[in-house]
C-alpha cells in the first residue's frame, strides 16, 4: 500500500473555502472538530485549517491610505498619526482588539503600528493592561 502525502492545512483551507456558499461570514464557518472529521486530520491541524479559511474569507484591506505595496501597519500608523495630530484621538486610545476590528486587520498589525508611533514619541505604550495613550507632549502642542 502506497502512502500518499497528506495535503497541507493551506490546501485544506482552500478546499473548505471553495466548498462554502458565497458571501458566508467567518462566524458561520464550521467548528474545528467538524473540519477534523471531514478531512480526517487531527484537531490541531483542523484549527489551523479554520484560521487559514478565516484569513481567506477576510475582505481585502482598503481602509488604509498609502501605496498598495506598503505593509498594512505602515498605513494604519499613518492614519492614526493623522488622527492624533488633528486632535481626534487623545488620552487613552482604543484597545488593540477594537482597532483591529475597526480597521479590518489583525491584532499583530495594530501592535506593529503602535510600536512605530511609540518610536516617533506620538504614543506611550504602558505595560500590562494599562493600555496605550497619546503622548503628553503631543497633547500639549495641540
């Protein structure tokens, strides 16, 4: 009996997305345990398949300004920078999860954008659960 190589989770995610009805939201994707049964893979692999399918179903990012070849966190940082300088953002900023949802990006992308703004001394990232704040020096200039 010949051993066939198992498809990687990206191939399985592509198959899963192709088999779904058009316009399906990511919340309606089958749970990982069902995916594991359908494709006869371990649950951990099915979780990767589900996450990859969610990524494939996510609409393309169009909310950010700038060059299309530019990394998304640079465009996000540019938009937040403009909002801070215009005075539309002050004090404690929305959480990373809220920003990720509002801009349609991942939490890591938001983290990279905030790190970039922190390097420019526009925001202060306070460790723990204290959050991110617009830098006091920026607020005094407004």
